[in-house]
């Protein structure tokens, strides 16, 4: 297949409807509850039809991440927070909730922005956005 045809047939994700709609709705709730930059789809579900799981990353500003997980040392250049009890509790709880909401094999993680940008440079797609009608001031 030529590069032009492959580019034309490229999908935003290979998750089917209605599961991706359920994921969109669930991520709206996560985004509203946690603030930050929000949820992003990453990984194989964006690249191929035979994906293994659905990787969802919630990316937060480094300072907000440090506030939420105060015992984590962000100066260490590893994902050391994966041993933090609060991070584990939130990650596992949200993962299970997303699985129940969508029926998808979700892999959910919360990451600080600097780490996410440095260690995961591949494409990511925002999910859980809220689209609203623009209100114009009648003045």
C-alpha cells in the first residue's frame, strides 16, 4: 500500500463505536474532576486494529502532580510514583471504573507533563473534551 493511501486510511483510533463514545464520556468526568491537561489516548489503539489494550494517560502540570502526590520526588528521572500508595489507589480505581464504563481493557495512568513529554514522544490524542456553543455577548 502506498504512503498516500495509508495516510488517507489512517484512523484517529481503532477503538470501535460505541465503546469509544463511552470512553469519551467517562474521560469528560475524569477531566472535570482532576483538572490538568486532561486525558489522552496513546499507544497501540491509535496505531493498529489488533491493539492489546487501550492506553489512557491523564497528564498534569508538574506542580499540580506534586501537590496531589506530595511524597513523590519528581527530580528523579523515573516513574518512581508508581510505588506511591495514593497514585496506586487512584490509578487502579480509575482503571477499573473506566473498564466498567466502557467494556474496554483500559490501562490508565496519571503522569506529570515533563515526564510524559520526555519519555513518550509518540502521538497522543485528547479525549474527554467538552464542546460547547460559543456565547456571544450581546453588547
